[in-house]
C-alpha cells in the first residue's frame, strides 16, 4: 500500500519527468499498480483529442475469453471496472475465440456500432492491425493490451512486458539449475504474441550458458493439456533439473504429475494463481512467481475512460514487476477461494466470493 500511495502522490504532482532525455508533463492517471510510461516511447496523446461527453458505449475485442481461467478473469476485471463508471451506458465484450478472422469481424462490428472507444486484446501480432487503423481513422480511440502488434496505429497500449515476465523466471531458473542444467520448457498458445515474447525472455536468460532445453512443448496455458504433456515427458525423459513454465495452470499440472509418480519436484516457475500458491505453500518446492495481473482488463477500461474524458496519456505503458517469493505468495493466498482466481486482482470481495468461493 505504501508503494501505491507514494506512486499516486507523485503522479498527482504538476511537475515534469525526464524520459529519454526530454521533459514531458506527467499525466495524473494511474492505470494500474506497477504500470509506468514506456521510456522507449515518449509520445503523448494530447489532452482533449478524443474528448466526448457521456454516456459512452465501450467495446472490447477479447482474443479468447474461455482460453483458460486467467482470460476469464480478465473479462471479469474489465466488466467490474466498467460497472463502477456511471458514464458507461454499455460495455460490449466480443470473444474472438482465438480466430483471427473473427477478431477482424468483431472490431469491424464495433466500428459499425459507432462505439466511443475500443479495447483490443490481439489474437496475433498482425490479426487486428488493419481494423485498428480503421477504428482510429473513424475517430475511435483504441486501447491495446495483453499482446503487442506489428503496428503503431493504436492510441494507447498497456503491455505486460512479456519478455520481462519470461526473463524473470529464466534468470531464477539459471541460478537453480546451474550453467549445464537440463530443462523442460512449457510454452503457451503457439503463435500468440504473449507466448512468443515470454519465450524470448527465457532465451535472453539462458544466453551464454550451456543449459540444454531437452523438451519444449506448447501446453496452451491449460491445466489438462499440460498434465498430459508432463506425464509423457516424465515417462520418456525423467532426468530434468528444472522446468520453465509459461503459466501457472501448466505449473500446477506438472507439479501434480511429479507428485503422482512420488518423485521430488524440480525447480519450476509459476505465476500469481491461487491454486498454484496453495501447492507451493503446501509442498514447499523451489519456485518463483512472475506477476501478470488480470487487472490489466480494468486498466484498459480506465485508459479508455481517460481518453474520452480528454485526459493526456502516454502512447505506451509498460508493466515490469519483480518476481514474487513464497512469503509474498502467502500474503495473497486465499484458502477460501478456488484455484481459478489470479493475483493481484481488483475484484470486490463480493465478486470474489460470488465467482470463486469454494
């Protein structure tokens, strides 16, 4: 809480900050704890450019709501943030279901409905580019998060630092397995920019070492698929010094596999999932949690609101939190909630109980 209060206080000051050698007025909005302007992109969206009186209709193109429990919660976080803003008359979520053509059609649909702002979580680095450009050309601001695109046409992006996420886990794993260790790599959804960039972070971490990737598979960030993969890998190649897992549902699955075989759990990376935290605290295996809050959904809504209010925002924001140790995980873990809730969250206690109570 102290960190948040300090950040909020500093952000509210009418001072300037130096980014990349130039001075800019600091926009007062805090999009989410840990989110800061990208020092490599100091472009500012000037105040009033997209100002529009309410009530507003805001649309969100989600790459795949039901991909896993994290993507479901992103939608809940966005809905909750929108519900707290009385000027939002309607908040529309369209689910692309990981279909690039469907995402294009969804964004075209939102443009046709003349929504006041669009939030995009891209299916791939190119799937939404032309549609985003069309939306902005029509005067509709576009907020991008949870996946970068090969275009700069969006109005504001909030990116979770996927390379940073992967490197935090990779740096930790290098320390655990040593220069000559053998590791398994459990990746997310093939082709998704988040998977590619998290993997790039791992590659940065192991560069210059003799670490061998003895198995590399895509578990799609899903428990069931990852459990089957880990069972197969254990039977065929049980000699592994550590596991780099791109998502906590896959981490939980692999931990359960090693426990089922009665074998020691090797060092394995995870992220802020309640079920994984419960495993970690109960079984005491070596791990680290990268932070990737589903509240990015709420941050996207806040950015859209700020643009419609006429606030000044940066074009690009980054989210690069440090890894969590077991002590921090213990502070967030909730034994009364299911394995499907992710931390940190902005959902109210009432919603947490409604959606995730055991």
